[in-house]
């Protein structure tokens, strides 16, 4: 068992896909869960109700991850509402694909703001509230290790940056027993990359298992890293990709 009873978690981008699966898994494992979302209040409300159905407290906060102040404020609101913060899951991200010749500086700036700066700002703010033994987990991407299609330079850059951030933070926070890790999902069945989409067969063929993950598959690994049994895992990059990078 890897329960996290009584802990408080913050998941960025927690209203859908992998983020929602993580939020619900942590709630089922015993955590009170706050999460951010960008626009879809209806989806956020549904996740709040599911967390409450699991018997845990929930808090949904509308925030743009490109706004550094909003990310820091989400951490502050979580700690204020629940009295503590034990687990941070950096999940919110944007996916911008284009030939390198067509990338605009605004595309670069926003992608790096959401996918790189926001996780660092959130981790910085969270570390100020975490007691010894906290957990920081970022959701990366298999594309950080294997970009099999053209047009992924910017996205791969942003997700690769999480590896360096994770290793540096692991050193900074290790003396406090706070672990910092990154999970790189492979093809995962979400509304942005459905397992029955037009390119799904090609994408699936790059995996050793010839299959997509479900969001719950990714959430299971996050839940393990969030628990006490993973106390000796830090600075690690864990691929949950069906052998995509094998």
C-alpha cells in the first residue's frame, strides 16, 4: 500500500486528461486536492465533485500558467485553504507543433512560460510551504527523448528542460527529504491525442507494446512517487511510454 492519507496535493492543469486522472488518483489514495484549470469551469466542477465523492476536500482555481504570479498564488491559496502543502504535480502544458521556420517568438515565449517557467515558479513557491518529505513531480513527455516527427523542436525543448530542472531541484531540496522527479508519458489516450485519432496507428507502432496508455496509467506512477514508498527516488526521469523510447 502506498497511501497518502491526510496529505495535501496541488495539481496544475487538473481539469482534464492526465491532470484530472492524477487529481482523482491522489484523492482516492487519501489526499485533499487542489488543482488549477484555464477555462472550462464545467469540467473543473466535475472533477471537484469526483474528489468530494472520494471523501476528500477539493479546491479548483482558475489560473493561466503563463502568468507567473498566478502560479505562485495558486500555491498560496492551496496552503491557506488546507493548512499545508505536501505534493506538487506540475502537469499543465501547451502543445505547439510547427516547422522551425514558422515558429514565432510569441510561440516560443508562451510555450516556455507555461511548460518551463510555471513548473519552476510553482516548485519554488511550494518548497516554502512543504515540510520535510514533500514531493514535487513534473509531467514531461516521451518527445523529450525521442522526437519521431518533424515540428516538435519547441515542445521537445520545453519538456527536456524539465529534466534539468528536476535534477537541480533534487539537489537543492534533498537535504530536506523533498523528492523531485519527472514522469515522461508516451502516447496517452486523451482528447488531444485520442487512441482512435487519424494518426493513432502510426503513433502506436512506435511503442514496444503497440498500445496507448490511459491517463490512469500515468496517474499510477505519479501516485507511487507521491507516497512514502518512493522516498529514495529523486532526480529521476521515469518513462511511462510503453517502450516508445526503448
